[in-house]
């Protein structure tokens, strides 16, 4: 695939999947999934009231890839495509990274509806947590989920992540201020659970 970015792609290998930073050459695969799954994905995506849907044309996708490359260079965020045997399946991100005394970031994800429920997202999240704690050296990672979003909740349930509570009207989702259940894991917890999580989801430690 042709890529126009000067930034070398970042790739992480799991047991079944590859996580790789996206480039312009991934547009056709990305838009096929986004178009087919739009009605399934949009109800859970951040968007202010009356704001238009985020542009998904080729130029906007290329610009988004460039923004992600800059975030990676600055260390403020890392976005990956999820690939299962070469097939684009979704995305997982480590974003809003804060340094100083906080040393924290947020993990987010979405998956092709046809590939949901196969354990690909938990595997991707474990790969990102491994990267967050052992390559980026964060102290804390958080996942925030609308309580009625059962597929997303199943991910953190499978991983056994600690729930910290519910933040009321935490984020504007598809034009509505939605409560979010907040789940987190710290570096200390990762040390304790590292072997278990890596063996269960990646088949290695």
C-alpha cells in the first residue's frame, strides 16, 4: 500500500492480530468497514449536538493519518488499525496522554460488526496496555464506556479491569451528554497481572 507520511509505521504483533498505524493507503479498507457499520458505530461516538458527522472522504482520512503521526511524534497519542490475517477489522487508540505527575492516557476502540465477539478487541487492548506500560511508561490507563454499551463492557469484563465508578454526563456522544463507567489499570496492577493477561490473550509473556 502506498503511504505518503515520512513517519515510519509502528507495528505491534499479537497472537492473532497485528496493530499498525494507519496511512493513506488504508483508506479503501477503512471506508468499506466504516460505511457498512456506520449505524452500529455512530451511536457511541463523541459528537456535539447539531455537529455534522465527521468527514470520511479520502482527503479527510489522509489528514487524520497525518494528525495521528504528529501525535505519535509528540508522544501525546498512538492510533492503530486492527488487522486480522491482513483484513482491516477496526481501530484501537491510546490517546490524551498526559505527562508530569499524571502519566496517564485513555484507551478507546471500535470493531467491524462482523468480527465482534471473537476476542479481537480484548487482545488489541492487552497489546496496547503492554505498549503503554512498557514502551511509553505510563502509570495509568483508563477506558470509559457508556453503561448501556454492552459489547464494549464485555471487553473490560473479559480483561477483569477495575471499575472506578460512573462519571455522570461525562462526554457528549452523538449529541447527548452520556454517563460513562470508568475502568482503569495502573502500572502497579499491570506488574501483578502482566503474566496472566499476556498469556491469556497473546499466548506469551
